[in-house]
C-alpha cells in the first residue's frame, strides 16, 4: 500500500478532524437528505479516501479505501 504521509496520517482519524490539504472532493453519498459519506482523492498519492458520517463512533472515521498502483 503506497500512500503519502498525509493519507497514512488521516487514516482512522475521527471525521471531525478537518480534511488535509491536497484532497479533492470527488463524490458524496446522502440518505434521506443526510450526508452519509464523502469521497476524496489525494492529489499527492492518488489514493481514494472515504469520510463516513454515520454509524457507530468507531465507524465515523476517515479511511483510505483505494490506493493507486
Ligand atoms: Zn495521499
């Protein structure tokens, strides 16, 4: 897994941590008007990162879901 320091740092952090620089919002998912998650692409390492706003406290985190090859 090849991710930059910014991505490895934010992986697993709570969603209330503000997004780092060099992330581009590429998509959002809503359910009944409630924001469920956001997807970002890292401009540095091209990883895709999800920011999940719903679920249990340990699910409401940033997570690297896909890495560039
Ligand atoms: Zn990155």
